[in-house]
């Protein structure tokens, strides 16, 4: 049983008793920050209203009344406390709002904004912003951007008839990305570099096949890359690393047919790929890749056999290295190379894909 306040006059005693029974008073007495935003309390003697967590001295409960909103408290003649600033956002809400704003900025940007840009937008230090973002979202800004883009590519691919359009809708502007990095890499702008006569125009598109994401790229000479993977953005980075001086262009309608042809070939390698290939590599890599292309679908060869075939029987490790550097998945069938004991060993695009390809070819 609660005792009535000792020195209360009759009317405040009623108020004090009801206040005491009010669970909101317990929150105020405990300065419970989790109650912030759900109500406000006003103190008759000071004429101010506060949020429950206000650190100011606890008011006598007979002077306290509760309000659902700042407006209601102000309509009753109270003004906001200057200490807890109840009419402004709480720190937690402010942080959440800043991180939300950063998320929207990342989602709407073609390129990942720098940490400096995001921190500046939030008005926080780099360190504080990064920690806050991770704390609230569970991801770093970079991880958040990657997750968002991967999701957008998948979403766009189901709606878009053109894979290139989907890639561009998703904000993968390879050409711009290259420009972004190129100053540091080349020490001059790409246009200045190209004025020196170097650079190749490469068309590319990313789609989905039964083996996951697939990137198909074509130079004026022929198909120059077929890359497989889980993450479309990783495939693009791989393409850029392989052709650091190229200018990447989105494919047009004609190019979609090329991509469809390549995807059809990857789904059924036995039918062959009737497109010119632009195979670039060292002289040694080229010899290995030529040898690989003589292994028919449904057959396999060992690294040792390939080394012997190219007249370099001691270069087994280098053969494996050339297989790993293969830029044309399936078209240069490095998946048909196995260990001496028949085990699959490694595959540039994942052992599960190698296994799936070999099974598929064995059935054909
Ligand atoms: Zn206050």
C-alpha cells in the first residue's frame, strides 16, 4: 500500500496520488531514456516541460502533470526545458535519422560516397560516423552499398528485358568507375591517356545463368571475357583489373544477342561457341589456353598432360597458373583440367561450378 504524501494539501494530494500510481512517474523517477518520445512531463512550479530522461532535479510529484506531445504541453502554458530540449530530437533519434539519411544517400548514388562525404553529411567525425553506422545497421557503409547494389541488380533483371539496362539501372557505371580510379592509377586523366593512342573500347553486360552471375565482354576483335561468380560487382572489378586501360561501354540491342549466344553456350558447351574470341595473355598462357581448347566436351585432361602437350613437361605449376588466369570461362575450358588422381582441384570460378559443368558435359 502506498502512503499519501505527508505534507500535501488536499487538492495536490489527489494529483500526487494519481501521479504516484501512473507508470509514467516511475519512468520519470528512473530517468528512463527508453520512455523518451512516448510522453512528456511538466512541472507546475517551474513552468517547463521535460522528456522523461531529463537529468534535472526530480520535481515533487504533486507538481507534475503528463502530456502526450510537446504541443499539448505548450498549449497548457509550459515551455520546453533548456536542459533536455524536449522539443528537439533525442540523441538516439537524431543518430538514427542521420544514419537513415546516409543510407538514402548511398542508395541514390551511382558511386559509393566516400566516408568523408557521408560523415560530413551527418555532421560527425569519420570515426564516430563509421562506428554509429555499423552500430545501427550492422554493416559498414561499404558493405551496405554492396548489399544494396546486388539486390538492385537482381530486382532489375527480373523486370528488365535488357541486361545492360539492368546493370546501368543498378548504378554499375563501369566507365565512370574506371574514371574515378584512373587518376591515381595513370597519373593523368583517361582522355589524356587515350590521346596517346592507348585504350580499347569494350562492351559488356552482366546477366544470370544457371551457374550464377555471368559477365560477357567484347572488344572490337571478339569476346574478350566470360566471367562467372556470385557478385555482379566483383565480376566488374575483375573485368576492370584485366583491362585497366579499356573504356567500358554499355551494350546495345545487338550486343544483347551476343550475350544471349554466350549464355546459351555456357548452358550447353557441347554446341560450341560460334563467335570470334579475343584471347589476350602471355605467350605461355596462350599456348596453354590453345591446348585446353582441344579438349572436347565430356572429356578431361590432367595438368601434366597439358604441360606435355605444349612441350613444357616440367611446367605443371605454370599450367595450373595459366588455367587460373583464364579470362574466358567455358570458352577456354579450363574446367576440363583435373588432377592426376582425377580429383577436381581448384577452379577460378569456384569448384561447385566446375563440378556442375563437368556433370552437364558428361550427360551430353
Ligand atoms: Zn528537462
